[in-house]
């Protein structure tokens, strides 16, 4: 039950919590919720935990060019009962209100990729901030680990936490969340489980009930494919030559070829460095965005060029061999033309999307018309109506983790998880609904709507965000005589400021950092 008083919002009857996603956000959330004495179930659509650090050599399937509506995400949610028997099977376990199954004979490989699209992790992925800034209060990395290493180090760290804190035991794998809705007294979650890996897969549809829900599904799922003139036609004619950066796995596929990278962010820069010495020529096309990385970070084999104005008409459709360039020209905004492109990698980021919360999406409302209930508008640029980037203001028993970006994700979601555990277990009260709404509106006025709303790169934004959470929750702890949450250590803060100093040259646009 949520009670909104003049001075506080109290969640008084939370006993069961669903966590959606088993990446670092979901794992830390579940661990802290369990420590707070709550009953927790984690839903993970893939076969193992790890989130974006869970490498799969198989890339995700193609998405539409340009991207579809944010509400549709990277998978099509099923209809209630779509995978159901006419009568329910006898299995009814804890939380379960009904269970339906149906055989599906579509090929295993496609069903696996459709049910749980592989992450954006590629074979050569390395952490780009020092390992000491990627720790949580739950575990430390093994002594002697270098500051920068392969994805395997991070994955082992996440899986270690999941095992040591009992999260594995309460995680339902191969289970995708199809729908989350609030009923009169609880949240109803409908899931779809893909069972078995033989030629015939068995689906299981279930309905569950929980007092609260934590959405920890991550940022990097739904590719943002820009609506650039001609891009759709190029993809249709040469589907194997155009891909989103989420589908990139190894540089060998581009050996001796000319590659156009569209976008100037982290993924584009990483791929350019991997292609160095493998591809023949790499072009990186940018539009001069605030968060485009500096051209000085590119290898000598890569050339920074202007933004793409259009992918020109395909000049021939016959007798094009795999060794030929794509028979068309790329027109750039500065008037220059590229005519020797073999492959295009679209590295233009991701949409904010929660397909299981479709009723809180609007694919027609503009950014400024979110009102007081919508989470995502047609742009897919942000998550609206969250208190402190965590609690859904109209109903704070719905919480989100990992929404902020351009900060140290692991310690931040660890702190957010502790905050959620305190609130859901009754160890801390939220402000009154009116106060949360007022604070949110002030942030809108200060930062504006859109992608920058959740960005904490400017000034000391990350440290201020963390300090604000700790001040609020620890005030609640002192009032109850409970242990306070610890913030960053002095050593951590020193490393943080050193990283910011060393990274000054990362962005060409100084406004990306703000003034220190």
C-alpha cells in the first residue's frame, strides 16, 4: 500500500519484489533486496546473467531501417494467451496465477535470437573507465587485476556477486517479461519462457503477482537507426553489408574492406580502433554532436568526415560480387562524396524502451507532452516522471535502475539498489508525492527534457547525485537508529577526479564536461 502523507510517501506492505534483468543493475538490486528481508524473483530472458557484458558470438537479428517506435523495443511482445493450452496445466508455484504452454516448431536459432536478442558485447570489448571505479559495495575485484581489461573480468565479477548473494537461486532464466501492469492490490507480470534447445521449443506463459517491481533492463537493447535518405534502400539491397554497432562482433569480417562508421560516440571509436590494421580504410562520419569523441582518438587508418546527407541511389543491382564496392555514393553534408564504401556500421546509439510497459509509452506524444504519467515519448530519448531517476512518481512501487549515464555505472546502481531496498523494506520514506513532483519539475527547468536530462557528466554531477541520495536515505536511517549507507571513499573520489582530468581531451566540445 502507498500512503501519501503531507510530509512523506510510505510504502508499507511490500513483501514480494520482481526484478527485470540480471545485469549488474538487476544483480545488485536483488542482492540488496534479499539482504533487506524481502522475497525476490529475478526475470532474465537470456540463459545467464551478465547483461551487456554477456558475450554471444551470434549477433542480434536485423532491426527495421529506420527504427520502429520506442514502445516496440527489440522484441515483439506476445498477446495474452498466445502460447496457451485451452486448459491450464497443473503446475502452480509461488506467485503464479496460471500457466499455459504450447509447442512451437520454428527454428531454434531464430527463436533463441528473437526471444533473447544477444547483447552489444563484442569479442574485443574492454572497460573504458578504470576497474577501481567499477566496483560495488558487494564485492572487490581480485588483487592485481589491471585497470583496463577484457569483458571477461567484468562478467566474472557480476556472476560472482550473483552466486555469492543467492541471486542465481531466485533467477528465472530464459524468461522474457511481456507485460507489467498495476492491479487493484499488486503488480501483475506476464512472462514467456523458452524451454529447451532441441528442434522443437516449448514456450511457457505465466502470470505472477508482486507488491513492487524493479526495472533493471539496461540501456543497450533497441538500436536507434536514423531516418537518413537512402539508408533504408541500401539496407534492403545489401542487408549483409549494413549493420548497427550492436551487431558488431569481430574486425575480421571487414578485412581489406572500406568501412563507413556513422556516428562519433564510444562504440564508433572502439570499432575504428579494432579495424586498424584489418580494414583497408575506415571513414567516421559525424555531425558535430556535443558528445562526439575527439578525432585525435582515432587511429591513423581512420578518417573523420562530415555527417551523411544521403545514401545515393543504387546504380546497379546486377552482377555485384562480394568484392565490389556498394554501387552507390554517400553524399556528405559538406558536399563531398564517398564512392568506395564496402560496409556501413550505424553507430548512432539506442532508444529508451520498455516494451513490457507499453501502456506508459506514447509513440505519438512529443517530448514536451509526457504529462505526469508517461515514461517514454515518441523520441525515445529519456525516461519521464522519475523521482531521483529511480522511482515512478505516480506509483513509487515501480522503480528503475541504471537510467543515469555518463557516470560510473556500477557504484551508482549499487547505491540506487540500496536506496530501493531501504524504501521497499520500510526503512526509508519517500517525500510526499507533491514534493517529488516539484523536485522533478525543477530538474526539468534546470536541465531541459531529452537525452541530457539523465546525463551526469557535467561539472561534479555524478558526485552531487550520489551525495543527494546518501543525504536523504541516511537522514531516514538516523531517525530510525539504523546503519547509514556509505558513500564513495576518499580514494575513489581521488581516482574519479584523476579520470576526469586525464579525459579532458575525449570530447572536442568543452561544453560536454561543463565547468569544473
